[in-house]
C-alpha cells in the first residue's frame, strides 16, 4: 500500500525520541563532570560521618586536707593562750600518747596536766638542790638554804595534791587557795638566798624561774576554765 512507509517512519522516530528522554536504569551511576566517582559502592549514598562522643571531663583528685589537732589539742591551745607564758604552757601541757586521748580532754584534765608539769619540775629541782647540798665544793652558808629549798619543793607537791583533791570535790575556793600557795612556795627558796645579803649566789634561781612560770600557768588555766573562784 502507498501509505505504509510513512507509518513505519513515524514509529521509528517515536522510538528514538523515547530512548533519548527515558531516565537511566536504576543501576546506573552518575559520574560528576570532573571525572571522579563518589566513594562507596555503586548505587549507594556515602555514609554520614560518625559523631565523636566527647570524653567525660576528668575530675582532679581531691586535695588532702590538713590534719588538724583533735578537740583536746584545741582546748590546750585555747587555755594556754590565756596564760602569761603560752609557749611554755603548750610545751609542758602535753596530752598522753594513748590513741584518742587528746579528744577526751576537758578543762579539768588540762589543769591536771599543767599541775603535773609543776610536780615534775619541783621533783627535779629538789634532786638538784640535794646534790648541791651534798657537794663539798658548795659554800657552807649555802647548804642550809639548799635544804630549806628541798623542803619548799616538797611543799609545792603537797599544795598541788590538796588543789587536786579540792578540784575533784568541786571546791573552787580551796582549789584557788592551794594553787596560790604552790606559787608562793616557789618563791620561798630564792628568798632564803636573798636573806643572806648577797653572801651566797642564788644557786637555784634557774629552777625557781621555771617553776614560777609553770605555777603561774596553773593559776591562769584555773581562772580561764572557771575551776577556781574569781575572788
């Protein structure tokens, strides 16, 4: 028939146009203009970058706290601060080395420790006076005075014992009186040398000066702690 060739031509033309505009197959890969293919497997989008989880902040180790003295140590320091010789007080009023003993101290125990320091010093002074009295090189005029000093050191110990008993009984008046007496007993030794009008040197002046400070501290601690009457 005369009309067949044009019909065939139209069908072929439509096939060409359809092929030109049809989308590429699913497995096709689009290549960028720069000629480099995207990384990864063909047909798959690149995986999104992984989010980095920040490391937890490091906490610095706690600072070591300074070791503070226990309640007993604080009380000793506080009461010694009320004395005329706080350094001497803290050096001589030392809690016993037993574990936890410092935490159990009260004002009465602190005063007893101070009184114990006086007793120990008086005993040492008595021993020194006895050695001088027995020494052949000691001036003859000094020997009776030294023996009197030994008696006065015994009196100190006696006065402290009486103060301790009164304190245990809650007798503030007697406690104060006996502490004052112990302080006066300290001066008795030096007065014996002074009465010799300078004929002999005060051989026990060093010991008596130390005893005077310790006995004075006892009085001040008793006042600060309310263990003796205020009068």
